[in-house]
C-alpha cells in the first residue's frame, strides 16, 4: 500500500499545474499550488501516508457532511429534510438561482452552500459559542484529533468577502427557511469552513463513516448507523457538486470536496481516504486529488458500483 500511494502521488503531481487556487477567499491563495498528499486509514487502523501529508489546510465544504450528521442527531430526519432537499442540483456549489426559480425555495441538498447554511442554522446550543463548541467537539471526536481548531486568518478572510453566502442566507431568511440572526448563522458557517485539518484527519473521518459511524480506534459509536448511511449517500450523489455524476463513474467512492483542496472519501466497510491538492478545477474540486482517487480506486477496485 505504501509503495502504491508513493507512486500515485508521484505520477499525479504534474496535474497540480493545470488547476488554480480558490481566489474568492483571498487567504486561500497563500497555499502552495503544487502540494499533493494522501492518507489512507483502513478499518483495522493501519495508517498510510504519502506526499505533503503534514500540510494543514482548511476543511471548507468537506465539513458539510459532518455538520449534516450533527444536525440529524440534533433534530431528526423529518425536521432536517423539511428544510433541505435530497436531490442533486446540477448547479455550482455557490449557486443562488434555484432558490428563486423553484418553489418551495428549500435548497436542493445539504452539500451545496445554500443547504449547508440551513444545516448550520439547525445546530443546537444556547448561543453561538456553545454551538461552535459542540460542532468542534463533534469534528474532534470523528477525526480522533482533540487539537482540531479554526484557522482565524481564513475565517476572517471569508467573513470579509463572503457576500455571495450572505445573499443566499438573507434570501433563505426572507423565505422563512432559516430563523434567527443571519449574521450569527453565517459566522458559525464561516468558522465551520475554517476548521484546519490534515489528510490524516480527513482519512480518519472517512474511516469512521466507512464503519457506519463506529470509531474503531476508541471502539465507540459516534454517529447512528442510519445517519452515517444517509451522509455517505449524499456524498455519492452531491459530494463533488455538479461533477458528482462523472466522479461516480470514474472513481465510484462516496467523497466530499472543499475549495481548500481537500477531499474526504469513505469506502464502505474498507477504509477512509484523505486527499489534499489545493489547485482546483473549474467546478471547485482538487484537480490532482481527483486523479489520485481515480488511480487508487482502479488499482484497489474500490468502486462501490
Ligand atoms: N467556505 C466555502 C464557501 O462557502 C466553502 C465552499 C467549498 O468548499 N466549495 O464558499
């Protein structure tokens, strides 16, 4: 496995040149475009890493399936899916369009920004501090990393420039899909996206989803089984945004990408995989990261289809 990962990283590094860093969050342009890393954790707890695996990056949209799990635990399926749908949108992750043109204006799914903002608004807690603490603790237990925290520079950068998300959130409020203070909800969403991780953290979270929510390291259940299944299904149908269909054909592993360059993958009953490559394709997915996943899926026959 170690040799395979080294080889796959080496062969795909050239593709980092073809992508671009996310510029709409200015702080993300400080990343090194040529970084590429992978970590695999199987359900026997073997950990394999290759490439720039020590690099830290912000989780961005890879946080969406995790907060979805917490919102489902907090509110139950019925309440959550009254406010957000279960279908792929076919639109870019930050699109606002269908909230206006399709009624009722609930977001298509929890993996696009509109849906994720609704999900963040459903996290329980007496105030934003308590909600953030609960959220961080959930990410910490799922990644088995008690030191996970927010990258303040990225958080401030996105808060300063996040006008598109602001537009989406105010529209959702005007339609009665979210309640409460919009700026507070956005603040929590920006913090959620700014959690700093490594590929190992993503692989561990993916592994804990691969076991349907059971943490093999501490031998305890973190997510109810049916919620873990729901989350992984969204990762298949919507996890790579409007590239989810092509990704399902070429890779076939439940995965979630983020504009920080991370991808978290979960091969049911087998392993979790974390990938990092901050150079993105036009749809906002790691360009070399997708290649890496395609190769590992092919070499180890990991497609679930
Ligand atoms: N924080 C980012 C945003 O809301 C997350 C988007 C992403 O990773 N695709 O725009």
